[in-house]
C-alpha cells in the first residue's frame, strides 16, 4: 500500500497473522466508510474471480453497486451543502418585540 490505512478488525487480523509468522493474502476493497459498499465488494470479488478463474453471475451485485454509488453521491452532496452553509455568514435576526422597553 502506498497510502491509506487498514482499520478495525481487518487491520488487527492482518497484523496478528504477520506477528505469528502466518503467510497469506488479503484482498480489501476501498470504501467511503459511511455505508456497506457493494462497489468495493464487487471489486474484491472480481479480483478473486480473476485469480481463481471462477465465473459468477454478478448481476445482482452490480445493481447494488450502482445503488451504493448513488447513495454515496447523495451523502457527499449533503455534506458539501452543510459545509457551504457553515461558510456563509449568517444575517443577524431582527430583534423580537419583547414587550418592554430596553
């Protein structure tokens, strides 16, 4: 890996296996971290199938991957909108009539 990180249980399992002298291969997919990412699952499965020469119908997974991409794009747009709102100075609100002279 040139950059990024392996986090959570995935990182723990790989680290412990190395410390115990175990040899193996781990296929991981890059995710946004916000949702269960079918696109990442599809990428990992494609790599595994390529290595093993096995063929699998991934029509259902492809549909879920497309849905995941749409969901992640929606999350990004909402986050960008909130960031823009925080950057814009808010106009002071008109003082309310409190019913007494101040």
